[in-house]
């Protein structure tokens, strides 16, 4: 008999349920065992963050640069503009709506974990700071994109594979235990119901927001191609529902490509734009991260302003480029700037992971479906030309 595979979302939901249940009867000494695991896991995660940034961003910039041409430039610009638009839309809606739905009392005293302390921890200092990793990734990636040599590019690709293997082989499998510990501590502190209520409200707002975003994107595309935006969006629905199941933009490329061609995008343009956008267009992912980050800041009463969030959104659009094809890859790639720009603690990051993964399928589906609107616009201007690539 084949072993039954449970996807990450189900594992996270089970971990949350078990953490809440265990928190009602676990003795303190048993709870501290899981807090010890969380402390060590958190140290390991902090150690990996600069490596994740360097491993994802540098090779992504280097590989994009090797495909010279106007079509590449315009595709990248539109994808980044769409990602930024999603981030600022999320911030505007969240700032207007979230204060009426949640309050600082929801997370009061939770993320510091005073009730259950670890027995010990193991210090794992990162090799470099987050901003150092970002600057290094930009510098190396941009320079390599202009060089003809392949030696260092190949080394960076292999380094990216190492980081992806670490995430998929160590971080993702242990993540449910980490989330279990977080919700165990929340239950012991007596605030878990406030957390779950806030989560439900946030998820509801984000789901409605991502539907609005897709309609808005296809209305923009319709202005260029002079067609019904709702018919165009309906054509892309097979890609949307495929992404819900795969939780991976890369795994959905064949369906996205087929549906883009059905919308009327020429095969050459679709064959170029769709695979590229699968790695650089992250509207749905940015929407979730911005909304969740803003919600947690409101819950904790942390100060924020448009300047701080604008810098965060602009950096986020770059840092999650070429996030790995594993569930939760985008949130892993964004942990560094969550810490460096927004000041998120280890507990805050754990809550972000739980929130993000609970909606991972919908964010991926939003990314994938939005790739079609970019393909339509690019095809309007380049569809009759033979691509240089």
C-alpha cells in the first residue's frame, strides 16, 4: 500500500488543533520541552535567513539578466509593478479595515513566551546580517547578469539547490512541531481564542481582497486588448484551481500556458512570459504577507507609517523573487526583511508562517492567474514579433 501523504496545510491545521488541546492539560515541564525545540529551531531559522536571501535573489537576478531584450525588460517591469500595486493595495485596505476588526489585546503577552521558557538553547549566529545579504545578492546578481562567464552562475545555482533542499528537507518537515509549540504556549497564556478569532477575520479580508485584485488586473488587461475582462478571467480559472491543488506556480506552468494561449496570447509570447512570471510575479504572495504583517503590528500596538511600509513592500517584491517551489517558500524568503525593517521577533515570525501557510494555496492561485494578465499586455505589443530568445 502506498503511504498516505498529508500536505503541509493539513499538517499545520493538525498542529494548531493539537497545540490548543495539549495546552489545556500539558504539565509545565512537558511544555518546556517543546519550547526548547522552538528555541533551537528558531536559532537555526535565523541562521538560514541570510543564506536564503543570498541563495534566492542573486541567481534569480543573474538568470533574468542573461535573457536580454525589450520583452524581458517590460515583462519584469510589469510584474514588479503589479506586485507593488498588490502590496500598497493591501496596506491601504488593511489600514482602513483591520483596526475595526482586531485590537492590541489579541496578542498581548503572547509572542514573548513568558509562560513557558525553554530549558536551554543553542546559539547559531548567522554568517552575515540581513541587509548585508541583500546588498551582496544585488551586487553579485547584477554583475553576473552582465558577465559571459558561467562558473560563478553555476555555483550560485547549486547553492540555491542546497538552500532549497534545506528548506524542503529540514524546515518544512519540522514546521508543524514549531507551530504546535507556538499554539501550545498561546493556550497556556490564555489568549488562543483571541488569536483564532483574529486569524479568521484576517483570512476573510485577504480572500476578498485577492478576488478584487484579479478582477482589477484583468480590467487593466482588457483596456489593452479590448475584450471582456470577465471572459478572460474565466478562461484562466483552470490554472487558478490547479494552483490551489499544487501550491506551486512552477508546477502549474503547463496549465497556465495552455489557458493563456486559449485567451489569444501567441504561443511564442506565452512560452516566454508564463515561465518567467512564475518566478518574478508575486502579487498574491505579497498581498498575504503585507496584510498579515500589518495585522500583527496592529495587534501588538507596534507603530508603523507609510514610509516604513513602502520600504518594506519594495524590498519584499525583490526578496521573494524565485522563491522555491515548496509550500511556504515566499514567507521563508521574507523573514529577513520582516525582522530588519519591521522589527519582527522570532515569535512574530512564527505567527506569520502559520498565517501565511493557512492561505498558501490562494496566494499561489492569485500569482498564477495574474500571470495571464501580464501575458495579454505583453502580447499586445510583442505578439507579432518573433522573440529574441
